[in-house]
C-alpha cells in the first residue's frame, strides 16, 4: 500500500497509456473485419452464405507482448546495457530483443486467432483459415509501428527516470556537502590560532625532550590541516588518505596502555593515479577503536587496503564485546546509516559494503569501483 501511495500518479499514467494502446489495437482489429461470401449447393439448390472474420480479439494478446517489450527494456535490458562500453553491442542487443518480441507476437498471436468463426462449416474447405492468416500478415506494418512507438516510449521513460534520479542525487549531495560545511564552520575556532598553538606545543615538547608527545602533536596538526584544507575536494589521492589513517591510528593508540591494542595496518606501496572520496574509511577505523577495545583487555584490530583492477578494497576487523554499544547507536559518533548514505550519494552503484557482526568479531569489507 505504501508503494501505491508513493507512486499512485505514475501508476495511473501507466494504466492510462495501456488503455490508450489497447483502444488503438481494438480499433485496428475491428477495422480489419472481413466478410466472406460464397455459393454452396444444397440438394441441387444454390444457396448464398456469408461469414464475418474479425481480428480484434488479437488485441489482448498483442498488448501482452507490448508490455513485455516496454517493462523488459525499462527494468531489465537497459539497466544491463548502460553498463556496457561498446555502443554497437548495446544497439545490436536492443535491436535483437525488439525483433525477438515482435516475431514472437506475430507467430504466437497468429496461432490463437479464431480461424473457425464462420457461419458455415463448408467455408473451411474454401480457405478462411488461410484468408485470416493473409489478413494478419497485412496488418503487420501497423503492428510494427505500434511496437516501434512502444520501444521509443520505453527509451524515453528509462532515461528520463535516470535523469530525474541523478538530479535528485546531485541535489542531495550538494545539500549534504553544504550541511557538512556549515557544521564544520560552526565547530571550528580560528584555524590559524589552532595551528599556531599546536606549533608552540610541539616546540615546547621538543625542548623538554618528549619526542613521543612532539610526534603526537605533529600528527594531530597534520590531521587537522588535512581535514580543513585538503579534504574539501571531491577526490583525494589514496596515498594521502592512507597517511591520514596512519596518523589517526597512532593518536588513537596513545589513549591505551601498551598491550591493550594490537593493530595491523597493511596497504599497497604504489597508489599513484588512484583517487577516492576523502575520509571515507575513517568512520570504520574510529568505530574499531571505540567499540572494539576494552580497557584492561588485549584487543586486536586488523586493517587492510588493497587495489585490484581499479578497485580499492578496505577491510577492518576487530574484537566484538557484547556489552559495547553498536555502531548504529545515536551516541556512537557517525552511524552506519550515515556512512551508507554518503557512499550511496558519492559512489551510487559503484560500491559494495558488507558487515559481519558476530559474537566475538566485527568485520567490515568495503569495495570502491574507481572506473
């Protein structure tokens, strides 16, 4: 019921369209009514008999094939073809599907025509069956025009829907980016003040010989610079994103005692020419630290990034403590639904996200298609 309420206008337009097509087909079939008059001899008496042969009943069969062509194109064939890169193969496949449906309609509907609707059995010897077949053949030019119209309508419908969807996604993405920028502007103080303060703290830590603290301050400064200045673009290099993850991992490890967190982070050395949406992996890393580490216990976090055929694969596995809040909790930072929403807005159907929430392990696998 919710589907009907949401798309009632579109459903109504479809119904009206098919009623109009059925009316045209019925009118065409009714106009193709033929009267056959012959003479027969009954006990030496010549009698005139006639029979009316109509093709309008075939309209209900034809409408089924037209709907198969239209909705087969919209919901199946065109979705496959737009993913192909060869334009000739796209046209050839669409043409082959059209020809298949058209000739299936010709032969199958021809078999179900009422060839015996005559007033005299003697007519069967005179060839009304062949007469109707011949009439059905002569109708094919008009039927072909209706099939071509249906093909054109399916093309227009599919691409108009795709354009509307893309426009909606684009506007949602713009609104999302604008909202993110507004939230960021509200939360930031003065970036120059923060960087100057961090630089002073870094110098003080070095002056007192605390290299570990100085390194942490330096990495925090680099992270903030990346968040403020470098991540405002649509795409950043994969190598720069990996550097940001390394800094984030190091700072998170400072919160825990030695031995509480054992972490493995493997990534490819060569990432030239690969660009992804900025800060797309960080929610999962933060989630691993926040929900996969327990004070006083040994926790393992494994993070891997690999590249295969222009596809970036990110995996993150960590221990799962049953008493810790799940990622989708409203108080757990960025929720899983927000992550999925951003991926959908940025990558559309070019990503795969799989999450396993088992009793003792939480695993995330994200694939990004960069083609």
